[in-house]
């Protein structure tokens, strides 16, 4: 067999193995998401539901950190409400301007975004990293929209494996974002006690 042809076949074989590995990971993630959805559907407390949704987002996307931010229309800010990971105890309640950072961009544009080199992205704001001694490397950010209104943002940060976040991660997060948006909408529409 020609050396050049052999090399081409080996490269194609390696690419196919990598693709099969990604597909297996995706199927495992879908199975985890299915189990998570079954558990989430049985949850009655909205804040617990949101916290579990964020936990599953971080887990299914194989990440280290995540946050759920809610829109405060009165102050035009995004407020960290729930956090998973390194700054879980410190970050809730912290506010960022609605027009700042990648989360702000996702909320304003009503579009999901994948960033695999945060510091190189012009939309990135290092404010949270500096204030909380944190390091953002990569993220997937998804706006939470219900009734044509942006209620907040869910973000998953810093993939645990050496891989980048991919479109498949964004797709998986979009499913969990629907759960979070519905829960936030229910919370906003609930009568005051």
C-alpha cells in the first residue's frame, strides 16, 4: 500500500474514532439529562428546582462551575442567584450591569454563546474574576426567556476535561434553560404571600 494512502487511511481512522468518542459522550449526556428531567419534574419547590437544574447543567456539561443570574429590571442588572462550584458561597447576591460581560451580551441579544478562551473575547468582563479571585477560562451562556421576556441567564464555566465546549453542550444547556425559564416565570407570576 502506498505510504501516502496509508497515512490518509490512518488519519481518517483517527478522525472517526474521535467522532465516535464524541457521540458516546453525547449519548451519555442525553441519558444523564433524561434522568435529571425525571427528578426535576417531581420537584415542587421552585428554588430547589432551579438549584438542581443548575447542578445538572454543570454535571451534564462536565464543567466545574455554573451560575444562574436573574434580571433585575428596576436596576437594569443581572443578579447572581444560584451558584455551583468554587464561589458558591460568595457570589450569590452579586450584581453586574445588564450590558456587561458575556452573560450581559447573551441577555441583551437573546442568544446563546460559547466562549472557549474567555480572556481573548472582547465581550468578557474580568470584574467577577477579580472581585472573587476566580478564573474563567471557558463558558456556555444561555438566556432564560419566557413569554418573550429575558428573565435571566444560565452559564456553565470551565469544562473539566481538556476539551472545548461545543455546539452539543449548548444544545444540552438549552434544554435545561427551558426548565429554568419556566420555573422563573412561575416564580415571577406567583401571588405575593
